[in-house]
């Protein structure tokens, strides 16, 4: 229940590396009105010490404006879960770029999808980041079912990881947006799909048995 609450509280799920370990952190993005003609600004819920992370957030904002001009009409308040962790690097760009646009266009992102990737401010390309395997391992542990990464990092993903989670590789922020809006829920791995089907069938059987047991108990209560 705690994990579900963590996943569903935020706009989007970012994947990070803190120290040696991967982390999943929810990111909440809220729009704030701003005076006409003023440049959009970003305010985090805690001090971001790494300039690379601040720059990545601004670059993602600029790229999001190129896709949806209305993004530039607001300032943004960004809350990252567990602010006591030392988040660093530029891999927050993909999550924020998608988050800005989803807020403006008013569409939601599944809490079971995680994102990591640097967004190049010149052309919106999603480029390579560090710690891909650690981040995907963390996503699996946290209940994430699908991750979006740069196509530059796809070679880092092992077959074993692909059996445990769905991998979506993207070349740009626009590509990621398109895949989110049009994506299929079918898995790329037949064996993973078989595992999901087996688990689903098992849960249904357990549910039927529980209903039957509760019905019998209810009938006994009525009898006496």
C-alpha cells in the first residue's frame, strides 16, 4: 500500500542513481501563473546543489516549449519525493519534459512507467545517461512495469532485465510523447507476457475461491 501511494501521488516517476544504488522518485509538477512577457522559471521543493540537474530541468522546459508553445506561459513548482536524498546529474530531463507537457495538455501518465534520459536543448534528442542497469533494477523493485530510456542506452539492457520489465527506447522528447500517447500495452517479450498471463490467471482463481468461501460463510450465518 505504501509503494502504491508513493507511485500514485506524483505526476511522473523519475529514475536516478544515488550513491551506488538506483532509486525511483516521484516528481510532482504544478503550473503557476506568470506575468506576460516574463521567462518561465522553475522552483524545486528543496535546494538542488548540482548545477547539471538545474540545467537539465531548464533544457527540458525549453524543448517542451518547442513541442507545445503553451508550456512557456507558466512557471513551474517541482516536488521530488524524499528530498533528503542527494539527487544529481542530468537524467531528470526526460521525465520533466514529459511532465511539463502532460500538465499543460491535461493528460495523465501511468504511475507504473519510469523515465530516465538527458534531453539535448538544441534538438530535443534524448541522450545517454549513467547507471541504466541500476535504475532499471530499482524500477523493478519498486513495482514499475515499463521504463523509457534513450536509444543510446539500449545496449546496456540485458536479456535478463528485459524478462522482468518492458523497455521503451526513444530518440527524442517528441518520440517519447508520441509513444506514450499511442503505445501498445502488449509486451515485447513473449516469456514476460506469459508470466503476466499466468500470474493474472492465478490471481483470478484465488479471487473466485475467496468469493466462494465468503458465500459459504454468509450462508452459514444466515442459517443460524
